[in-house]
C-alpha cells in the first residue's frame, strides 16, 4: 500500500487557504505571496514598496522566517504593521501559519497585504495561503538557469522581479537567457527588472501592485 | 494524540544513512555533504575543486536538483564521474536518494565524494546521508545575517565557505558581522573566504579537503 502523505497535507492546507480567502474578501485585501531564495531581496523590496506606497495605499506585512524577528523590525520602521512568524524547522509558510497572524493585524485597515515567505525556491510554491497572486524575486547573482531547476515557483508566479540589476556587470548572468528560461516555464509570466538598492524599476513594480489592488477592489464591488 | 511524523521520517533516514556509511567505509571514501542557497556557487566550486585536485585525489560527485541534469553535465566536462539525482518536489536529498546513485558510481575508484545537495538553506541540514562532514557556502550577496535566520545549517556544518568575495565591494555585506553571526551559532565552525570566479581561497579550501581525506584514510587504517 502506498500512502501519499503529501496529497493529504496539501488538501488540508487548501481548506484553510479557502477560509483565509473569505477573511481577505471580507476585508477587501489584495494579498500577495512573495517568494524567493534567501537573500534575494524580499525585505528590501518591502522597504522600498512601503516608501513608494505611502499615501496611496495602506500596506501590511506578514513575514516568515525560521528564526529571528529582524525582517518585521525592519518593516515596522517604515510605519507598516508587520507580524513575524517564526517557523522553527518549516521551510515555507502554510495557510494555517498565515491564519495564526490574523489576531495581531487589523485587516480592515489594510489595502495590500504582502506575505513574505521563507527564503526557499521550492516548498513555498506548493502551499496556498489564500493569496490573490504569487510574486517571486530572482536576483542576478543566483544564475540565469534557475527557472529550469526550480520550475514550480516560476509556473505559479504572476510576476517575476529580477533584482540586483545594479550588480549585473559583475556577474555572468545573461538577462536574455533568464527571460527565455522563465517564459519557457510560464509563458504568461510578467517580468520586471529592478534594483532595490538604486530604486530602478521600483515605480513599475508599485504600478503593477496598485493596478492589481484596483482590479481586486473592482471585482469585489461587482461580486 | 499527537503524531510526530517528522521524528519517524528522520529515524528511518538515519538507518539508511548508517547503511550508506558502511559502504563508504568499505570503499574508503571521504564524503562531504555540500549545501547552500540556490545560486551560491556549489557547482562552480566543484568545477574549481576538480581542477585543483587533478592528480592529487580522485573526485566523484552526486548532485541533487529538483529538475535538469545541468550540474552533472558541467562537472562531467572536468572528467569527474557525476550522477544527477532529480528530486521532483523534494527540497533536499535524503539517505535513500543518495543510495539510489550507488549503482551508477564506482565508489572503489573515488577518494573524495562530494554530494551537492539541493539549493536550500533549510531542509538539507536535517537529513544525514552517511557523510563525514557537512560544508556550506554562503555568498556575500545573500546577506550577513543569514546565520541567525537559518541556524541549523550553520550549526551542522564543519566548514563555511563565504563565496563571491570578488563582488563584496558592490554589496552591503559586512564580513566581520557575518563571521560573528556564524560563530555565535557554531563556535567550532571553520570559515574560509573564497571566490570561485577569481580563484581566491580555492587553494585553502582544497588543502582543507585533502587534509580531511588524509585523516579519514588514517582513521580507517587504524580501525
């Protein structure tokens, strides 16, 4: 007999994700599941996003890490409500972990909720948390072949941010190759090149995000 | 009732790892479990190691990836026997996966076997595969706080290679902070700074590796 433990785990997770989704609908939140390798720049992107969204939309953050609350502390400095989930040994956030943050966030006062997943290119893509969309970051120091090696995350994402383009000249990263590899995995993937250090491309990313939020509000209104 | 699924999984894995160990003892292999984030430079390190070890010790490689056999192909170009394990959805190698490579490698003709784990800073550190030691790479583009966020891998490793030091000036990575954070997690951790691009530090790494191999041969002789 073969027991597929993973199937059971994912089905249970889907049920909790659907319950999270109801809560997000009720509070009219756009929810983005943000994923990348460790150190690709998720928290720095959130800091730049907080600055760029100020006065335009109310941002909230749930951030996952194996240990430490450093990321939430960095984000809170920008006057953004942030909840840190420490996962212990789990290499991803699941729907139940995300739900455990709700008592500590006033979702009714948040427009855009970004869930910063654990730094990992594999498992975070397997677990829905009730999000509207997944966004991933690939930094140019990681290599242009990563879409071929970690296909699921590229397939599941709506937007790929290629980060750290300020240090592109010091790497052997081939931008055309990276784009082609990513689109081979997911022909509908949108791609933006950014540098969270210099600010290049941040305006385009924030436009993309606020457009998603407006679409979300529209669709909730007509529902 | 609470069932700790993870404990059972790890116990079963330990039994297979012990069986792998017997096989490595019989073949007098030094076995290194090499771990890092995606894109930190594991395969490039193996290419540099293959060049530096030529004529000194016989290298063999087992390399794990979610998909593609690109890493094994890169390594085989250096006339090194290499087996690619594709893990599908698993974000780490376990002892059983490593054992599945044995029919495709002549272990009796290998001195140093390096097992290149899946790119992931979390789960690879939880699963023994029968190795003598774990070595991890942290690249300077990932951030100096990573030892605090992903403590287990730093605790389990004997050696930390801090890679990509050629692009250190273009990052905000603080080397002293990184060293202090890593040693806080594991006071016995050895640390070497390397650049697989310029070759800096590769000689020290290869000395470390061949010293481990000589110690291994000595201890098997006296056993």
